[in-house]
C-alpha cells in the first residue's frame, strides 16, 4: 500500500495509517483492493439473516458475494483465513495485508 501524497496531518494520511493497522476496515471498503474485484463468502442456516448480511455488504460496495450454503460451511471459510495468512507472509510486509481473493467461474 503506497502512502498518500497529502501532508502528514491530512485525512488521507490518517486513513492510510488506519488501514495499515486494521486491515478489516477493507471489509467496509472493498474498492480499496483491486478496485473491488474480489470475493467475499457468506454462510448460515437462516435465509433472512444471510439476506440482511448480503444487503449490508452490497451497501458497502461488494459485488462478489458467494453464498457457500449452511452454517456448517463456515468451518471451511475459517480455513481461508489460514490461507490468507500464508499468502500475506509470502507477499511480505509491504503488501502482506493488501490483497483480495477472487473466485473465477
């Protein structure tokens, strides 16, 4: 992630520092990685709850939302966290948290 050109005290600089410290902030701004061209997974047993989650994610700008099915599939989603960590370590500290995963069909 490149540092913004604005001054040390600028809003862009504060956002850059926050994104470096809290990568989960990218969940609410999918456009910050690869112009939003990546996939987010959802799973759950209650269709209404999944629909509310999907609507919220779409309001953040997510377009690549993949419903994996029932809640039991959430365990498989947890394995993706391990894969993300491995990829982040492989990319190194400069890009370690600034990437997305895309499911291509």
